[in-house]
């Protein structure tokens, strides 16, 4: 069996070599990613949004609260068993416990499928697709997985003094001091890691000093994630989670150890890690930070169950990269110990064989994927499970999931069968209700449809919705006795819902906390290694293997081919000199110097070279292909904004004055056009949330005489 065209042993050897390079370098940490405009400086701290730790009424309490609206490569051991959530045992046919920590009990809604029921091309012992080009009927290989690490011993810190009005915000337990940068995120990567992607032949460029400007990382103002995003879980003066029961109505009331804590996420939307273009320390989200958060909760002794409402990839993800991205996210979530994961319409656009590789149970190891109204290769396959029973902290949590009617109409995959979510829930609820202490519905549905489901099925203690604004609210809504939980988008936040059996009164029995995954959380080295494997596999596939093809530039007939910025230097000396000093001229190096390097990732390449569509992540004909094949097109160059210069350069060496003037005018782009339709294609909310044209324009401003 092979992975990415290599024998299995060769893949393991390759992973081991990469891990050895990590060790020999004496460092496994990366610098902050440089902005494409100028050298980094600490960004400005902005006003903190309100974040609260809110005591809530218990599910059995009849008091209703109103909704609150708010806008806002590693070593690879021989295929270890799939990790399940920490905190309990496995009830399914062959119980399994992790050596490092007890596993969550999982009961499936169906008996294990017999071997002959496996779809053609799948191997029960190899639940992931082969890493090379897809070939129906081939054996499937598992993405290499490092051993489950022991939780790192992280320091505790006390909350800083807080201004009036922010007393309800508290620091997390076992979290570095405010503004403390992750060591893994800020130290230079091993030099050898560049070999995991396209080999860079250009030397590292030292960033010259620059004057502070703007309000982001170039402002010269130190960034404080606590002031920016608010404090989380209250701590006492010693920096530990409080063990007592302060009054529920007291601002900043402490959390004792819960009986069980649900850690709820969703809408990863393909954003595996923050890109760092605006300064990694001021960006939220990332699987590596989330894994660290899980470790910290478990270090505190909390029984944790991970739940995800789906949306691991985004709607416009397609082809081989989408498959690799999905595999990587699922593997990271297994390392965190997720108990249940729903499907979204974007997830279901992948080939069903890819999905079955994750959604099918293997031997006694239950898959975390669950859906009451989704069937892969038909409902008769029994994949995924219709419901799961997860056990942690002595509690049994019954979990099911549905794909809403609005979203399931958009699923265009003949290998995927869906049904009406209401009818599907009516069939399973009698079977599920008597098996659990808590019932949770993962509703990958709109907000309106999620509310309707909560009303129609009041048996659920918790309904998690895929609808809602980009940020989860400070407090959850209530639909009768049911908590309606929103997750936001792009994996920037998680929500913790704690249940307390020993609460002195019903108001203390359930507590809610929104957690921004910011730079307070160090990057998990375990997940970073998964990211290194992901980038390595992108490099192995190459553009052709990823199914990416060059297309004609829309104005190629007039403007010709891309030729590179050096062709502009002779006639446009002053403009060229301004460009040469800008961050645009060093854009490629910001990818090469990352840990792991991202100079083989089309989603990153697009905004760091000449001749690519920056929103579609594909090259134009004559545009950048690789540093080896098109070295003249690395970095963000003149033609990134002005368009291909081939025809203009050729005309200037001729004698056709009319043609020269025509092409000169065709290459002009005004300040107004730049602000309206150029800069924002890369300096968007995802990559440059603090970008303001008026601050950045002077760094690249240049004009030519008429």
C-alpha cells in the first residue's frame, strides 16, 4: 500500500526524517508572519468586547432567559488507534482505553457493519484515502499520527487589574500572562523545513526598520489579547480556578470543577491556522491553539466532551486540496478527543469514499461523525451513526445531528442521501431519550430552522446551531428550557457549557463561557506537525496533482504575458525603487520562512506572487508556477496591480507611437481604483483585519508623468 505514491514504509521514513530535522535544528518554532506591506511591529490594543462568565439556570428550571443578539513532520508510529474524548470508557463492542488518559464511552446507534458491507475500494484497517491521486478501488492509507502527547505543564497567571465595567471578564486558568507570545509561534523555524515545500533559492531578506503607521501590527503599540478579547474563566489570586461557590449573581463569579464540560465548536470553514499576515499574535483561531486549550482544561481535571456542528471546509474548497484539508482537520480533532462531529453541506461536497473513510467505524473504534438524516452510499449503509452516547464525568450525553432543509438542498452529490430532519428526529428520539442524562442536537442549519427544531423537540437540553453571526454571543439564548448555542465562524472561538451536579441552587447548575482562541494559547506542537504533513503533501501533489490549471488572463489579448518587475526598472526607476523598499518586494519570503513553510499552498501563493487570481487560488497563463520555473514572478510585483506588461514592454522597444500610448494608458491604475478593487482582494478581513487604505497607501504610493 502506498501513500502519495510512496510505499507505506517510505512515508513513515519521510515523516521520521522531517521530525529528525526538527530535533537537529534545536528549535521547532516560527517567527510571526511578516505583512506584505512593511516589517512587523506590535499592533494596537483596541477596546475589549464584553465577555462574561454567566451563571445560567439548569435545564430543568422553568425560568426562560431571552436571546442575546450580538453581531460581531513528525514521527509517525504505526497507525495508533483513534483517540476519543478523555474522561470515561468505551461501551461499544470491544471497549478501549487510552494509556495516557481514560477515553469517553461511545455507544453507536447501529451494530458494527460486517466486512462485506464495506463499499468497494475501502479497507477496514485503513480508514483514510491514499495520499496520491484518487483511484477508485485502491487501498486507503491513514494520515500519519504522532503519539498522543502528555499535557505540557503550563504556568498559571493571575488576572491583571481591570477597569470599571470589565469585572465580569476573567483570565483562563493555566494560561500565559496577557500578551505573552507563543514561543512556538515566534522563533525561527528549522532551516531544513524549507525542503518540505518548494525549495527556495533566494536568500532570506532582512527587513529594514520602518516608522510605525496604522493601527495594526505596524503601529508600534503592544498588542494585549486580554484587553482585545476579554478575560475568560475566573481565577483566584493564585491563578487557579476557584473551588468555591460564590453567589451566582456576583460579577466574575468563579467556576468550580464541572461534573462535565461540553466544549463546542463549528464552522472551521477550512481555516486550519491563522495566516499571520496581520501579525499572528493579534489573530484568532487555529487548530493548534484549540488543542492547547483542550489540554489545559484536562490538566485542571475537567471531564471534557468535544462537540462540533460541522463545516470543516468551506463552500469554495474543491479538488485534492479540499480532501487533504478535511483529513488534516479530522485528524487534529481526533487528537483533541472530539466525541461527535456533524456534517455540513460543504463537507458533503467531497467524494463519499473520502467521507466514509472517516465516518465509518473501524473494528471497535467508533467514528465521531453522526447524522440522523444523512446517509453515505444510502441510508442502508448505516454510515454515519444516527446517534451516539458519550460518557464523561459519570454522565451519559446523547448526541445526534441533522442537516437543515435549507442547506441539504444545496448538496449536489449523488453518493449522499438526505432526508427531512424533523422526520428523521421523530424516528430516533424514542430510542435515544431513555439512554442519556443530557441530550444534544448538532443542527447544521440556519438560525430560524434551529429554533424551530428546539421548539419541536424540547427533550434536547442543548441545540447547537450553525447559524448566527461571526462571533458567539456573550450569553446563550433559551428556547423554553433548551440552550441554543452559537459557534461563530472560522474556528475563532469555542464555547464551553459546564454542568454542575453539586450546585447549591438551580441558577448555578449550568454555566456558559465564550472563549476566543487568541495568542494567550500557545501553538500545540502536535498539531503543528500535522500542519507540516499537510504542507508536505501539498508540495508532493504540486499544482497538477491538486487539479489546479492555469487559465487565460481576461485582458491577455491586449496586455500580453506577465514578464516580472525587473522589466519595469529601466524606464520606471523611481516607482521601482519605491516598490523595492516595500513589503510587497519581500512577500515570497514570508511564506518560505514560516514554520512550516507555506510556499506550496495555493491559498497562500495567490497573494504572494505575480499572475494569480487572488480569490480563486489559481494561476493565469504565463503567471507564477514555481520559484524554479518562474523566479521573476515571485513576490507581489508591478503586474500584480497593473496587469501583464508583456505587450507594453514589447511596444516600448518598437516605433509604433499610437500603440505605445494605448498600452501605457491600459497599464494605468488610479488611487481610487486601487482602493475600490485592488488592495482589498488580499488585504481582506481574513488576512489583514486592521488594514486601512489611508494608512497603507503611503507605503507604496507612486506616480508617473503623463
